[in-house]
């Protein structure tokens, strides 16, 4: 009889003796799962902080936008009420966009005698020092249609 020749060597278990299990080895160890949960928790914490910063930035942007609209409205009303306003400063308060605002209007002369510069500054009622919005326009006799 002829000896049978094997094409492949007999299978051996590549794991050391202390790591061998009955059946197949699959899944994650407890340490790997805990590390993955830690990484996931840190990522979610960073994401929540970023979302909170975006919400705060959105509120400030909304406030600046509404203050800009109020400044445009006050400038338009000033130009419509008096086409050639007198130089000086005036102020006022108005409820706009569901909030109380304070504004001042500064009218200055320009090198052209028939044109005035009109600056409108809008402030939050709780911070009268720094304007949230500033708008500059011009009015005068030479600018009438």
C-alpha cells in the first residue's frame, strides 16, 4: 500500500493553552467595552458643550439682528419725519421684537451744507454703555427724489 500524502498540515490551535476555550472565541473583553464606553462618553460631552455654545451664539445673533432692524426703522422714521433734520442728539425707548430697547439719534453736519449725517445707536435696556447696533444714514434737501 501506498502511503497517503497530505496536502495540508494538521490544524493546530494558534492560541496559547491558557487562552483556549471550548468552541470558537469571539466578542470583546470587558476592558475593551469599558474603554469604548469612555470614548463615547467623552465624545458626547464635547458634542453637548458645542451645542450649548451654538444656542448661546444664536441668542446673541438674534438680539443683534432685531437691534439692527430697529435702527433701520428709527433711521427711516427720522428721514421721513424731517427731510432736513436739525443737528443735535435725541433719544427714545421702544418695544420692538418682544423686547424693550433704548436708542439715540445723533444728527451731524457734513461738508455739504444741505446734507446731514444721521447716526442711530440701539442699546439693550440693561447695558446703556455699549450699543448692540449702529446704523448711519444721510438725509437732506439734495437727497430728495
